[in-house]
C-alpha cells in the first residue's frame, strides 16, 4: 500500500487516470480514488468507471457505479449523480441528491430527469417552488416545452409524406393508389406530426384523405 499511495498521485498528475483506476480496481481499493481525483480529471475517471461496469461481475459493477456516484457528488455534479443513482435504482440516494441540491434551476433539471424515467419524489409542501417541481416531475410541461422548441427551430409546419420520404429525389415513383402505401403514409404522417399537434392528412383539413381511404382508416382508429 505504501507503493500504491506513491503511484496513484503520480498517475493522476501525468494523465494516466485509467492506469490508476485499473490499479485500484485490481487491489480492490477504489475508495482511494475518491480522494485522488481533482477538478481536472474527475470526468475522465467517472467515464472510465462507467464504461467498465458492463464488463464487471456482481458486486464489482455496483462498486464501480457507487464510486462514480461519490466522485460526482464530491464535485456537486447533481445531474450526473442522479443518472448514476437511477441506474443503481436506489430510492434513498435519489431522494438525497434531489433534496440536497441547493440550486433551483438544477432542481428543475433533476425533475426533468426523474420525469423522463417516470420516477416521482414526495417532498414537503413548504419546499420552495415545490408545486412547479412536482409538475415538471409529472411531465405536465412536456408538450409545452416540446412545442416551444419546435417554434424556436421553426419546424412547426406539418410535413407531408412526400417531404418525409424525399420522393422527389427518387427516379421511380411509388404506386400511390396502393392501399398498403396509403396506410403506411398515414402512419408515417401521424407519427412525425403527432408531437406538434398538426397534421395535413388525419386532421380536420385532411378529411378528404380519410374519406378516400376509409377502408384502411379503421386500422388507424384501432
């Protein structure tokens, strides 16, 4: 261990973080890694630890994840720590990370991460902006934010199947009267434009399309 304690700081100072991590993994002393990392190298070390997880057996893979989690928390990287905690599926750590985060903006980001994974945390009503955080966590703002992003990127205009297929670039034209092709076009058009709440085939403006292909629209309704 005397030799190890000389090697670890040397490796960290000479861009050999992976060699240092391998050494500590080999002697099962990853706890020494937490105190050895600094602001410059913690990202590289955590990335390497997480990349080793799929190749490590139980319980070594869990130890690797918990070590990365502790390093992230050491440098107040709450979002990265939350992702690792969700992978560990530890409710106690998840709640602890959320409640100890001091920044409201960061807490909103954590709420979005939890909402994405359909995880919900119960906290006291007296928490600052608690109602807004609960709404974010329950994905109440998801559609509003999606539309705001779409407007910012100027992609609100609904696309036709021809725009999606880029059929104008093809030398041969498909048989547009084919029931299967029409059904495929309806599905593609609906899925691409669903998030924007606009559609040129299946909406009120597209009633002619539905009437013309009423035989296949029963499949869409189902």
